[in-house]
C-alpha cells in the first residue's frame, strides 16, 4: 500500500515535466495515410509551431498527377491559423483562408470540419490541385498570436501567451486521368 | 524505505526546480512583455520556419514504369558496395541509394531482386539506428507478396515508416542525407534508362522538371550546412546544380488543362522548364559522376 502511494505521489510530481508533450508531432501521424483513390505522398510533413510565427512549406508538384492537400493543427491553437498558398510559377495566390470560418461551410475554411449534405457526414476540408505543368507551391501558415490579457492594475503590463503545438500538411496524389505519362 | 524516501526527495526537488523556473518566466513576462516575446522567439530555430519538401523515389518510378522505359538491372548499385560504407554519412546516403533501388525493382515487379535489395536496406538500417523499423511482421509481409501492387505497397510503407521514425526522433539531417541518396539514385537510373535525348518527350520533361525538386534539396541542405557532412554533400552536387541552374524557364500560352476537374485548383501552366540535348547529356554525366562517387566507397 505504502509503495503504491509512493508511486502515485511520484507520478503526480513528475507529471508537469511532461506537460509539453503536444510539441511532438507523433500524434499527428494518424492523419498521414492514403485515402482511396489517393495514395499517400511522402512530401507530407509536420512541424512544431508557436503562436505569432509564420511558417512556410515549399512543395514541388509534378505534372501528370492530381494532388490533394489537407491540414491539421493542434487543439491548443483553437484553429486560429491563416493559410495561404502561392503558385510560385505564376506568383498568384490560389488559396487564402482561415482555419475556421463562421459559416463552417465547404471551401470557407481549412481546419474546421463541415457538414456535407450529399452524404450526410462531417468532412475534414481538403483542396484538390491540378498542375498543368510542374510547379512549386509555397504554403504559408500564419499561427495567430493569442489575444493579450487585459489587466485593471496599471502596474501590470499586458501579458502575451505563447502556445506550442503541431501543424501537419498532408499531401495525397493519384495519377491524372488521361495523363500523357 | 530509505530508497523510496530518497526517490521522492529527488523527484520533489526536480519538480520544485521546474516549477520555480516556470514561475520565474511568468514574472519576467509581467515585467516586460517584449523581453518575454523575444525570449520565446529565440528558442525557435529560424531554419525551421521554412520546410523544403522532397518526394520519395517511388514518385519518379511511378511515371517511368508507365512509359517506354525498360527495366535494366545494370543500373542498380552493386549490393556489396554496402560493405564499404563505414561512416554514418556514407551509410545514410547509401541507405537512400538502396531504398531507391528497392523502389525501382518494385515498380518494375522484380520480386526476387527486390527481396535481395530489401536485405541490403535492412542490413544498413541496423547500422544507422533504423533497425526497429524492420520488424518481423514487415519481413513476413515481404515474404508473402503475391503481386506487383502488394510489392509496391510494402516498399512504400517501409519508406513511410522510416520517414516517420526519423521525424519522430528529430533526425532531420539523417532524413536529408537519405533523401539526397534516394533522389540521386532515382535520377541516375532514369537518365540511364532514357538513353538518348528526344524533343517533346515526357521522360525528358520529367527529368527537366526535377529542377524544382533539386532546388528544394539544395535549399534544405543549406539549412544544415553547418554540419561538415552536409557541406561536403552540397559541394558534391555542384555540377548537377550548374546544369539545373542553366535550364531555361519559358512562358507558355494556352496550357493543356482539359483534364482538370471543376473542383480542382489549376496551378502551373504559364511556364515550362526546357532542357536541350546538350544540357541533357551534361546532366547525365554529372548524375553519373555524383552517383558513382556517393555509391562507391569514396564518400
């Protein structure tokens, strides 16, 4: 009984040391899987991000394949992330959306699931790309700062909070139909 | 009992130290918001803000197997070269090279040769600390392969497990060296199978389009060039870089987008990378030189 108690106390004391576990991305590997007819593409990647920072993923796309992109982020960010995708060959912004939108409808946000009326299911947003020629996409992920906490006490300055968590870019592909390859 | 008491005292002391450190940071936050923000930002490695993505070898062979290229065992790296890799850099690059050979043999349904190359990959994986990926269950899956699709699936799954393992263990430099080995071997194979230059040929265009991927490889390596092994590798790739830097990117009009579906975002199409016959031959030579240097013992 005494031994059990010792272990429980030890576990309780040690627990805070591991509370930053979400800064590892292994939990997000479950999203990185094929979804027929799309195959998993090894360019999928995860990064540990912090609030207030902007991250870029440079993704080459090869002609002859259709690509599907999906994004996932740690709950700690509360979907407060903006996503922008620039086609490097044309320098055009081809996607510019928030993580979550008030409408929560298809094509309005990147992270929040939406209700699909066709099949009556909740779906995670995805974006399909067709490279007419090989090109490179610049994916810009802006993890928004957490709003600063106000204080009535004039001696206490505003306090910025930093959150750390994983953001994952899932890349899927399949051969383009009627591809010349 | 004495030991247990010591254990609790130690854990308590460590926990208190952690707690006070955290509280100290909070106090700093209250005193000076700007300082606290700077402190947090300095924890971030600036290089990690940009991630350059590189496809795996299977991507290249997914295209070539559909074309007119014929399988040739002559382009594979000799299996006994693996014994010459004695340092970590050559073992990791060699691991990438043999992984590409494995993907190539799998794409062309060469089950017996694929089995032989799997053994080489497995043996190298032990040397570079990836042995745990090659579980008995994976080896058994390989033994039970009945058709081309399952052979491809097992080799693809294996590569994916390796990438996951390296990412999970923050071995980004290892991942870079393996990716470079895989890319060099894949392009070496394709430039050899495509013996001659042909204008408006899909494989030649695929080779030219590797310019985008090669740029990502170089930029990714440059993020880690403080490591002497990586700096050396950048030098090794210089001749390939010279050829790719020289390729012209031309503007095109009316790109062929008839295959695009309504829900797809069309990208590219306004430019095309062009490779001349001279540049193809230069690239072929540069690839052979760098591949033979990396695949031999001279690394």
